[in-house]
């Protein structure tokens, strides 16, 4: 079945470390997105990509980086510059950026220890 | 700037009672509007969407929503709530414009009492 796979489901990071969250889709979607979810804050856009080798910053990109070397993959790196990284991270994709039938992954919960 | 407001943080409804979740948006042009649902620790599932045409849209799981341009609202309704509807609900707005992603509201948590 087609879908989006996020891994790992739970991730623990020590302060000062970089960590990378994986997002893979087999839906043949062009556009992919990363959102951060905090209690009471809804979803806030970190980065998005419309095509391979191209991506744009969202509202809260500071302390994060992404790459889009393959259509299927859009990994998110949480760097040590992100001061408060503990959150639930959601990856999504859509056929095109103007087609909003987003398909979401099941999320990665990142905790700083 | 585009924005979405969900005025109710938490709502409790009795099983079998009707439900209405409110959503107001701010957008310069005709928006694309969406409702998503999220179970705890899971991703989001699309309930319904409005692009154009009939302002009353039907979605999955018996939900419907009505677009009211004059009130900048897109409220979600269900005539009879089931215990399995307990979840968090998000309203979102987008545009038919290259380079824009969906903007989400902060969500409304629905509890269902027996």
C-alpha cells in the first residue's frame, strides 16, 4: 500500500547533538512538508519542498535543515541550534503543492534528554 | 497574512448529541479550506475539503462543513456524535498559488461523554 513512513517513532537526543528524522513516501508525490506540533500550538510549518533539489523555509525553520535528493525522501535534521526541539514532528506529502490532499505520516516524537 | 482561528480549545459532547466545531480564517482571496482529524500520537487524516462550488461539503465519517464567505467561517458539523469521534480536529487554509503550504489552526480537542 502507498503511504508515508516516518522513522523512528520515538527519538531521544542529548543536548548539543544533531539528529535526523526520516520521511519516505511511495505515493509518487512531488511536494513534501515538515510540520512541528506542540500542545496547544497546532501545526507549524518548518520546511517544504515542491520538487527534487528544491525546498523553502516555513515559519519556524531556524535550527532545522532538510534535503531533497530523491523524490521519495525528505529527511529533517534537528541541529544543536534548535533551542527547544522536544516536540512531535509530522511529515506530509501531496501530488503538487497546489493539491492539498495531504497524506501524513504517523509522526516522530523527539525528546531532549 | 493568512491565518486560521479555532476559538474552542476543548469541547465535550454527549454521545448521540450534535456537534459543531468552529473555524474562522483570514485570507485575501478565496481560500481552500480543510478539516483534518488526529487521534493521539498519530498523523492527521483528511475529513473534508472545500475548493469551490457548493458551500456545503460532505466528508468522511458523517461529517459536513459549510463555507460562509460573509462570516469567513468554515464550521464542521456532525448530527450525532459517536464515542470514536473523540480526537483533535484541525482546520486549515490554503491557496491556489504556487509556493504556499497549508496553514493550520491550533486545534480543538473533542471529548465524548456517555
